């Protein structure tokens, strides 16, 4: 059995790792030649303002008085520059947003292996290609581009991370710090000859990262006065900086200004997914090389924003976020970032048609270079007769398009050049995707074959060792045949030779060879397979088909619940009806009614909005009161049985009740303090962390009796959960625990009904009781239902109040009782513990079910098989694009 579990761990590790190897490898390639426009650029320097978390609608719209929140930016739109909407891609987070803006490529999915913290592959950027770059802002963003820059020409100036406090009195100070430091920098430059000469060079960039708007949005929501007032302060700051630049450089007309955002924000103060409020960001450009405002009589867009913003007469030029990188490079004349996939928006340029055509041609060649490198890499490791090139962009077609584009430039047909280059870019991008996913089908088939073999082997082992379905195997000793092992050895050698001659990575050997021993182990159990087939043939066909359909339906409901939360409601409703379709109703009416009541009550939660969208502290207080009321009832009931309730246990329960009261006080006090913008009180923070630490220890001091221990675990974990709650989710673990308690009782009833064992009181069964292994019974068909219930309750624990796969589903206010200073790892850990608390409650309940029904721990193999079948579903649904929410929901089961 130890060998079996070791093999199982290895297979699951390989299966999990394969998802990253197949779907989440970096699309970036290296070895391209830098490409730049051969004509003089219009600007010597570029100033990039990025207002983190700024929504397009909040900037462009007029307030209730009909005036703009950003009068300077609006004046630019109407009199000096060009504007539009920058369409970001999901995940709408700060790191991928800035990478798209400055490096020109979208989220590198291999970053999932690093928790999305940084890009694991070095990449080129506008900053790297510039002669000098000076940047001011958040310590979370600036080092990312300085780290990957070659040489020592990217300078960063960051404030201390502790300034990023969501409970601070005024988050606009983050932006004020940036503006003030930029002014001090230029003032210092006048007295520093070396610095003065550097900032008067050409091809230089100034980057101002403004985090205040994002911080206020998280803390107070985008509809708040704080968020909107921050926009006004940013507008004032931008106006001052622009004036300072013009004065410093003597109005030489060689400065380009770009104002945009990395992502937007939802109405409930989060981002990460693909809602328009998150993906629509502003883009305003002015200065050297930028087109002046264009008055138009009508514009065709699929939205009504122009009328709402009263900008219908000023031409709107929308772009994709990655398109801003080639725009900036062409304006200051530096090479396009090597990994950029952005398409130059020529309508923003105020230059000659020749300059636009040459810039577009350079853009096309730069992306085509990536395609060539990717194709060469794949061709070198594939046998010639097996290599299938990308037919839409053959070598001859590349040559013809480039030759034709050069001919058009020579004959001054500049519009045709732009169209032709855009066609080439789109084909090259398709080809890049084609070669990036070239081996995906081959690897996927190998992994699936291996995993199906593992599921088959685990199922056979369950039926062979733990059930009475299989008949006794004949004791006649048969001479082992050498044909089977020799055949599989030959197959393994052939697979290894095939991979060797293609110079495949070592991971390909793992995926290709692992199915060989697995299927050998399956086919060695041919006698078990024969007995299984014989047993099934004697089973009534209608019963077999019925059970198979129910099992299949149950699996599909579990899978669908990862995408549609209301499927959990459907499943829990079916659970509520279950006792009334069996003899349980006649034997245990109260237990059956309790089961139905709590199942229906729990079914309400998946229908409610995702946690965080509508915070309500009164619901948290209500949940705390329910916990106190339940504690009073339970303690009173236990005290009546003096023989089984000691003073030490009473002390533990009183301590847990006190912890619950303190949690309620901290939640209320912290909320009040943050509303007054007084930050997180130190005493509240100490109590919160102490409560979290004690919740892991105090349950161990309680009685080992099943009921008392489970109730103690609930009380301890609820104290922490209250501190991490912002609304209705505070009630969720309480309802879930009640259903779990009823589940333990109802499973005892089902076993007693079948005559397997007698019912025992939960107060008399000890968790520490050492059960004789001979008392464990064989597995029955009903144990598959128990395993399914466990998996379903675990999924409900995860998704009952939201989707755990994306930070977009969480409200940062959940952790404000513990900390308010931005700390992604600590905040992420606290949120993860919040997710795991319902999971822990379900697992403790299942342990009690195993104990009370004399179920062997090896029954967990059934749970494993069900989970593996689900994982196989999800393997085909994995996405390497979309929001973290989309990616996350398709990765979780594996």
C-alpha cells in the first residue's frame, strides 16, 4: 500500500506539473535583431504618467455640476492632443498592465509559477531601449523594469512600502510624493552638471507611477469622494509637472506627454477580471509628434460613452494597451521592444506619411522577427518529415509582402504600406501562437493516457482489496507470462528512442514514459478485470445503468459548479430531498427534516453576490451573536450531563466565547476607525493576530469526544472567520457546520438501517479512540455516495461565497483587522486561510463520519478517484488566456 500511495503522489505531481509545462510556458523568445525607424523622431524626451487603477469613465465624465474632475486633461483633449480608450487585457492587474504599456506584450502566463509576482523570463522594454529612464512611484512596480534593463541607465525613486496603507488618512500623499520628488529632481539637476547633461540628451524617458487613485479605490470604492478627489489632485499635479517641463526645456517643443492607466476598477473596489470597468482605461497624449484634436460631426462606436462624456465632437482613437509601447518608441526614435506584439496606432502621429509608413514597416519586421525565431526553434527539435510549418505565412509569402511594402514606399503609396504591414503583423501573431502550442496535443494525449491508466488502476485496487464485488480469485497458481512485460519494455524503448532523436526536453520523457508502467500495472490485474466483468453481467442492467447515470450526473454537476455557482444550489436542493426518497424518513424524521432545512439554507449562499461587493458589518455582528447563542445552548446542554463535562472543558468553552466577543468588538471598532480615517488601532491588530494564533491551539485542549471537539473547532475558527468577514459570508461556516453535524448523524442512521452497525451517541465516541483494524468493514455502494458528499461539500466550502481563483473575488477589507499596509503575500495568506476554514470544518466532519460508521481511511481512495475524474475534465478546459479568474477556475481541480 505504501508503494501505491508513493506512485499516486508521483503521478499527481506529474499531472499537476504537466499543466504548467503544457499550458503555462513562456511565449517569449530571444535572439531577435533590434528594429527602429530610420527617420529622425519628432521628440527628444517622453513623459509617461500612469494613474494606477483609474477608470476611463470616471476621468472623462462630468460631475453632477457639469464640470470635469480633471479640467487640465479635458482641456488637452479639446485643444492640444489626441485621446481615446486603451483596452486592457485580463488579468487587469498592475504588473501585467505595466508590462503591456512599457514592454508591449500581454501577460506572460508562465508567471503563474511565480505567483504572478514577477515575470520569470527576461524581456525587453521601452526603458531598456532608452538612453536614460528616470522613474518615481511604487516599490512594487519600478524595480521590475530596472531589474531587466541592460546596463545602468534606468533610475528608480520609490517611497517606503509602508506608505501604501489602505487605512491611511490620505492616500493622495502617494501621488503628492511623486510630484514633489520630480520637482526636487529637476531643481537639483540645475546644480549638477552631470545630471543636467543627462536629462538634456535625446531618447530619454520620465515615468511617473501614481498609486493614490488605486489605493483609494480599494479602500473606499471608485464611487467615493476620496477616489474622485484624488483624480482632481492628480490632474493638478500633472498640470504642474507639464508646466515645469516646458519651463525647464525652454518650450522647445520636443517633449511628448502620455497619460494613461494600467487597469480600471470595479464598483466594489477590485480588479483582475474582464469587466468593462476594469478593461477600459483612459489614454490622452499631447506634445511633440502627437496629432492635434480633430473635430468630427459623427463617430461610430458600439457604446454610448461619447454622449455621456460630452465628447462626441472630438475624434476618439481607441487602442489596445500593448499598442502604446510602439507608439512611445516611434516618438523618441528608440528600437521597438523585442518582445512587443503591439501595433503602432498611426492615427496618433502628427508626422509625414513617409514617417508613418516607415514606422509601420519597422513594427511589422520586429514582430516577424519573433515569428522567425520561434519557427526556427521548433524546426530544430522536430524530425523533418514530422514538421508541419505555419502555412499562412510561408517564407515566400513573407518575402513577397516585405518586397511589396518596400515597393509601395518607393512609389509613395503610404496607405497601402500601412494596410499591408498590418496584415503581415496579424499573420505573424497567429504564427507565433501556432508554434507556441505546437506540441500541446502530443503532450496532452500522453498525460491523459497516463492519468486514465492511474484512475483505472486505483479503481481496480478498491474493488480488489476493499469490496466484496469481486469474486475470490482462483487459487490455482498460473505460470507468469513474459509476453506482457516484454511488450511494455519494447514500447518504452521505442518511445524513449523517438524522443531522443528529436532532442526533446527531459520532461517529455516523463510524460511519454510514465503511461507505460501504469498500464502494465493495470493489465497485470486481468483476473480482477475478468471477475469485475462477470459480476457486472450478473447485476440487473437497469440498476447498473441507473447508478452509472446518477454517478455521471453528479460528476458533471461538480464540474459545472466551478463555472456556475448556482449548480451548487441545485445539488444541495437534491440533497435536501434525498432522505425522503429512502427509508430514512420513516426511521429518523427529526434528523431528515434537519438535513433538509440546513441543505436548503446552505443552498441560498451560492445564489448571493460574490463576497465584497456589498459589505455589511451588521451581518458580521449578527453572525457573532448567533455563535454566542449557539454556544450558550450547547454549554447548557453539556452541563446538564455532569458526568461527562469537567470544569476544565467549561473553561475552554468560556475562553472561546470570550474570543468571539473580542472578535466582534475588533470588527466593529476597526470599521469605525477606518471610516474616521484613523487607521488600524494597534490594540485591535494585536487581538486579531492573537485570536488567529490561539484558534490553532485551543481546540486541542477540549474533550476528545466527537461532539465537543467538533464544537470547539467551530468556535475557534469562527472567531478568526469573523475577523476576516465583511458581510453575509460570516454566517456561511455556521450554517455549513450545522449541516455537517446533521450529516454525521444521518450517516449513522443509514448504516444502522442497513444493519451494518449500531448507532452510538456522538458524546461517547472519542477522536482519540484506537479502533481495531478488524472492526473496519468492507466498502459498500453507499460509501461512494459518502465520498461524493465529501467532494461536493468541499467544493461548496470553496465556492459557496465566491470564486477563490481570482483576487477579483476578494475584498481587501477582509484583512483590515490584521493589517492595512499593502503586503500581497501576507494579505494573500490571510485570504487563503479564510478560504480554508470552511474546508477544515468539512474535513473534520468527514473524519467523524469515518469514525462513527467504522469506515476505513482507505475509503479516501474513492474520493481520490472522483477528484481525478473531475481533474481529467478540467485538463481539457485549461485556459492560458483570460483573467486570473478564468485561468484559476480551470486550474484548481488538478
